[in-house]
């Protein structure tokens, strides 16, 4: 039974990855969201990526940019509303640097919060599982990432979080 569940989850992840490869945000200029320049990013560029308020095994966020864009397809999330093609989204791009002596894979997630600390934005991407992306960071090297988030007019902070576990092979 456990093996069947694992195979089902792997199949679901594969289907989600295939669907997400057909999705994304365009590079067209979108009508900017009000206050996008006042969104703070945690961590900031130059700081360690953290999980549960501890340093994350030697990974530094070298750079990070947040911009407003429009989605060029529908994003479907099993737990939240559908984000439709043409609706605004936030695009977070950046670079992560490894200080480790080994190549590693990690997953990244991001959550947006409003002034009361409520979650108002989440990752639209799905790979290898919904709401996260996977990146490969070579030993003592750098990798770039792109995350698409649901736009929210009252978002004031985005928290970027690595996976709790690092992988030697691509995560399932």
C-alpha cells in the first residue's frame, strides 16, 4: 500500500511538472500593482536562506528581484483559487550561492503576507510538487531561480524558504 501511495505521488508530481512546463508568466509589461516597490523580501540579498529560523546549511541569497507581470496561462492549485491567464502575478528572480563542497538539489518556496501577518500570496509553480521549484546548486557554485507568485494588492512581505532537506539527486 505504501509503495502504491509513493507511486501515485510520483505520478501526480510528474503530471504537475508537465502541466507547469506549459505554464508561466509572460515578459510583457503588466499594469503594476500598487505598492509593489514597498514589498520587503526575507531574506534580503546577501543573507542566508533560512528554514525554521536557522541558517540553511550554507546557502546565501546573492540577489533577488520582485516584479509585476501577467500570467500567460491558467495556474491551477489544489488548495486555492485558480489564477487565470491575463491576471497579474509576481515574478521573483534571484541567485543562490552554495558554500558547500558538494553538489546539491534543493526546493524553494515563497509565501506573501499582508500587514496582519496573514498569507495572501503563494507560489504558482509546480515542480517537483505544487508550490515549490527545484534548483541544482553546484559545489561552491551559483544557480538562478524564477518563482511566480499569486499577486495580492495588500502584500507587504515575501518570505523565501528552502527545503528542510537537501538532495544529491533531483527531488521526486
